[in-house]
C-alpha cells in the first residue's frame, strides 16, 4: 500500500484568485503542507499566460475574476494543456459545479473552505496519480504499443528499434498526452541536464522517432510540432 506522496516539494502550484487574503492564506498553508513552488496571480489573462510559461502540476482557479470568469480561463488553458484544474468558487449550485466539471475542471471546491482541505485534496490527487503511474506500464495510441517494463515499442505487430533517448522521449510524452512541452523542458526531462539551446540534438531525435512511429513522418499524426511552443503527443490520432 502506498502511504507517502513523493516529491511534493517539486510540484508547481498555480493559484488564480483576485482575493489577496485567500492567496496569502493558501500559500502559507500549502507551504506548511510541503508544497514549495507556488505561483499566485489575480487576473485570468495573467494566469493563462503564466500557466503556459510555468507549466504547473495543478491549477487552483477562482471563478469570479476581475477580467475573465474562471470558466473562460479553464477553456483557454485546455487549449494547450490538460493540467488538473480545481475550481474555487462561492457558487455552490449544482449547475455551477456541473458546468465547471463539464468544461474541463477536475474538482470543485466551494467557498468558504479550509485551506487544509484544499491541501489534502491535492495530496489525494497526487497520491492517486502516483498509484496509477506505478500500476500502468503499457500505453497505446493508434497502432503504437509501449511497454515501459520491457522497454519495447510495437507498431502493429512489428517491434521497433529505438535508441534509449528516443524511447525516453516517447515515454515522457505518452505519460503526458496532449500537453505541449517546450524544447527546453522536454530536453531537461529526458537528458537530465540544463537546456543550452540544443535544438539540433532534440530535432534529430524527434525526426528519427517520427520516421519510426509515423506512417508519414512529414505529416505526423502523433508527434506534433506546435509552432513557437514546442512538441506534444497528440494521442487522438487527428491530423493537426
């Protein structure tokens, strides 16, 4: 049985709320509970921009903001990442909760709330994710099957020959499907060292990986380049 939640201090928490008192209280309690990287913003536009830049592990999002409402912020964030979003709202009507969850929210916490309740909900979320990551070692999209435990990749029934770096790139992306990763973050996640503008190294590996898993590497269905932002693994199989 899993009792501990690993690496809370590495998790990046983005909080978007226009009430300074709530921001300060949440930040104080979350730090006491082990979260160290906490970013707070008071407007929807700023929150969206920083979400793209920070690439947080979870977002706490107020619905009533001075510029955009939280529903609009959620919808815009969902255009570039599937980061978990917990709504914070004084609205406790069931229709509001259903709307929040239906447009991409992962939880709905009604104000007034206990900051410790928020912290425990986040810990429970990360604990569930940890368990799922441990039990899942096979991933599939299209005709590609990845077996993490065996270190193998199949295209249909054909065993592909991938280098260690190619395998690790693919594994990282398949564990974070449909999320955009900058070249810097992808390089640092796979190579384990600082990105110093090593575009050519990453581009060569991506090209070779596409040649192995894509039917048409020049028009990839899965390993998609998002111009000006980075790469993502588009697992829905739609041409982008």
